C-alpha cells in the first residue's frame, strides 16, 4: 500500500509541543506509527496518527478520536496502554493521534514469518492471553473488531500485548470512505461472517477472529484466503473450514476448539471470550496454571538487558566477597599483631 510521504512525521512535535516524534515504526491501512519522546515525563512512547488522507473524512476522524478515548480507559497487562489522545492541526485540517506504550517486541505476523507455525501448546497460550484481554474489554463494552496477527505483539520478555481496541470501527464503519474502507479491508481474513456481511460486530465476532488467529498460529495459513476481499468474505460466510489437523499435528481437542470458534452462526460459537478461554485452559497440557510464563524466548535487547543485570549482580557479589576478605584479613592481622 502506498503511503504518502507527508505521513512521515519524524522530527516534528505535537500535543502542544509535549511530544517529539522520532523514527517511523510502521503504518497500516489507516494510520502511521512513530516512536516519540514524551518530554513532560521523559520517556519513549509510540504515537499513532490517522493517515492524512483519511483525516479529511470528518466521520472517520471523529470516530477515531472517540474510539481512542474508549481504548484509553482500558488498563490490563495484555492490552497496550493508551496514555494520551488528541488532535493536531495538519495541513489539510485536524489530525487525531494516540500516544501509547511503546512495545519492544514483534507482532505475531513477524513471529509467524520467522518461526513458522507454532507448537500447539504455545499457540493456545498466546490465544489465552488474547482472550484474557478481550474478556476484560468486553466486560467494559468494548469489542475489538480487528483481531489479527499485526494487532498482537509479543514483547522481548515474552509477554503478549493486544492493540487497536475498537479503532477499526473508526474507518470500517464509514460509508463516506468506501474506497478507503475497501483499501483497509484488503485483509478481511480475520473478519467474522457477520462483519463480512456488514452487520454489527459483537463480542462473539472477536471470538471468531481469535479462531482465525489461532488457526494461523497452528498451521501457518488462515482458514479462508483468496485473491480478493470479496472472495475471502464469501468464504467466511459460505465455506466450511478444514480442521487444523488437516495441515498440522494437533490433537482432536484443538480441532474442536478452533472449529467451535469458527461457527458461522454467532449463537453457535463460544458465548464469550471467557468461555473460550476456559476451553483453552481445559485442553492445554498444563491447564494454563502459570500465565506469567513467557510465550517467546526473550531475544535481542531483552537478553542483553538480562545479561547486563547478571553482570551487575556478579560485580556486586565480587565486591561483597572482596570486602568480606578484607574484613577477615584485618581481623586476622589484628589478632596476630595483638
Ligand atoms: N504501541 C506500539 N509499540 C510498538 N510498535 C507498534 C505499536 N503500535 C503499532 N506498532 C507497529 O506499527 C505497525 C503499524 O501499526 P498499525 O496499527 O498502524 O497498522 P497494522 O496493525 O499493521 O495494520 P492495520 O492498519 O491493517 O491494522 C504495527 O504492525 C506494529 O509493528
Ligand atoms: Mg494495528
């Protein structure tokens, strides 16, 4: 997707000069993400701005701002924290932005690209974290609407962070930006049949999307794919998915779980994220007893940070040992010299 060069804001300030934008991290169908320095709190954050061309659409703009405000009320370890939201005057009008926690890690898309399909116990563990996040947000009346591998990150310490709560509606639901929406719907592989039909999304739609996500984590491909958004949408509505075991070594219990999440009729799926989460725990080898266990091996910076901590600890031990030896020597000398 071509991105406007004007959407690279590196080196500018926003939020009444509070934030200074550093490098561009990425961009998707509707927004551009940069690393930024919060000069008030002296910390590095991530900032997401609605794409300039979409910001010209008043409906998209106000929805983006409203959804961002809702997302800012969510506070959960598996949800990317939204710190601040606002609007800045752009060349063609106001452009809304969201300042959030900078996640040091990689998306599930990147994880799949680097590692290929995951062993089923690990895939289930990641799904459980996503379901925890959804259970929490659904209780607060927020449906995610766009669960997919680029919207879930794994941190360098191996934690899971879901992002972009509710934001999809900002643009997907805008009749006025049909072209833009067609653009955004370039990857409808994780949409529920009801969303594909243009019906409102419910918590059960998120359950369906988690089914698609888990399917891909297990086998490396989505349950329904095709050359165009329409083809994929049609398959969501009409085609039966092959069980994951047709592609990968997974037990029948995992097939049943995934296929139940992927039922066409929302009423026949798990009734809630919590219900699916309980089913995941039942079939996980360890019953998901310890949800703090990392889902990924700490890499790169996290490993270097751990190594630095270990070195610091070794230094402390050495200094303490040297101090103890010096004390002992002093005591021995004191005794010998009377
Ligand atoms: N808080 C964050 N911390 C670190 N990286 C982030 C953060 N938010 C987004 N990113 C990165 O920026 C990329 C772009 O995010 P964005 O949500 O704009 O698009 P997307 O999710 O890739 O696609 P789409 O627009 O279709 O949802 C993400 O894929 C991710 O790599
Ligand atoms: Mg996203």
